[in-house]
C-alpha cells in the first residue's frame, strides 16, 4: 500500500509482521485495534502509519503528516491499512475472506470500499404477490 504525503510517496507494509508489531505496541488484537480506530488519538493513528512505514522514530515523517494532512486523511489511511492487514490477496480471495468474516453486510461493504473491491447490495429481494 502506498500513501502520498506532500510530494513524497511512502510504502506501508501490510505483512503479518506489522500486525504483530501493532498488537505488541497497543496490547490489543488487530481486530480490536480496527474496532477502536474511530476513538484513537491522532498520535496513535500516526504511530500506526509510522510503524507500517518503518518510520516510528522518524520525527520528520511525523511532522510531514501533521503539516500536510487533515484528520480525514489520517483516519481513512489507518482504516484502509488495518483492512489490508486483515484481508490480502486477489480481489476474489479478499471477497471470499470478507464474506466469511463475522460482520454485518454494512460493515463488510465498508471494508470492500476501503479495499477497492465491488460492494454487495444489502437489499433483500421482495416477493411479488
């Protein structure tokens, strides 16, 4: 996964090792980190990105994010990163994993949207009388 901050592009790793580092840093399973993203503080969100970019102690990287992004950029990037840590593979493989994941269809569609795969309709067909 790549992000752009100002004119610089950075690669964020979505390998299992990053998941392990996140769990160790926040002392929570990855799924709970994902569930708590909306309540995370800005510094915690930047830490997640920094850890994935292998720039946790890079003050210039942190400063660049603080100067270039707004809160929505930060929040969306972290959500996408966590989703990519949880669901990797081809679009078909990811869809199969998302489909099996124990979430409601609305939440599954949010994950699909973050990962750029087609959304599923949550409308139930009605029977004609």
